[in-house]
């Protein structure tokens, strides 16, 4: 990140919090904005699915197993990610370092107008803190192995690539960050 990007990132006054039920509509709206932008840039794909308030509420229902971390500017949610104890369908654990308490990062989204301004990087740092406090031993995730994917972003932010796989025809990159 250049000096100019660092200056822009430091100007953003981000606050971080765990999402509550009252955030569900704003989170669905954020994910839909991101999905629309990705669809505009890369065409239809899994990212084109519509998110609903009801779907977000389902992810908030069991905070012992799933937490949504939000990044806000002036009280407005501009970024989010989800950490969960349950393995997502596209993850094959045999590629990852064996740990007792893995956490899985899914559903990361940053408002299109704020991408490249440090929001995602800072969300990942907050996720690390949350993961350690949960407690978790590692954060695992997958990214599309394509132009639409964020593999380079995760690698740049300290996540180690552990495999490249295809799942149901989609090329994926698996990443992990050990928290111990």
C-alpha cells in the first residue's frame, strides 16, 4: 500500500462491533451492493446471489457458534465478515494445519466505494483479535482462484495459502492464519 493509500485509510474513522439483530437489514444491503458490483465487473456467479435480512438473522441466531463483525463509519456499516465454528461446505480440512478450535471466515464484504482504503485490512486485524478471544486457534477461509477472488488480498494480509482446489467446478484457494 502506498503513502497515499495509507493517508486515506487513516482518515476513515472506523469503529468495530459485533452485529446484532438490528443490523440485519444493513448487512443484507451491504452484501447485495458488493454482489451487484462484482456481477457488473465479472458477470454472474455465486457472488450474484441476493442476501436477505432473514438470512443474516439466521447467521446471528447462535452467537456461541457464529459472530458477524462489522466496520462502521459514522454509525453506518461499511464492512463485515463472519467467523464461525462450523466448517463451510467448500472447505476440505485435510489441507489445513490440524488445530483444536478452527474458526472459518466467510462473507467478507466492504462497501464498493471504500474498497482499497484499508477497511478490509482493518477488519481482518479485528477478526484476529476476536478469534483469539473466542478462543480459536486458526482462521481458515477460501477465496475464488479467479479475477473475482480476493486471494492476493488475503496473502498480503498474512494469510498463508495451503491449497488450490476445485469444488463443484469452482477453482478455490484455501488460506489459514494460525492464531497461537
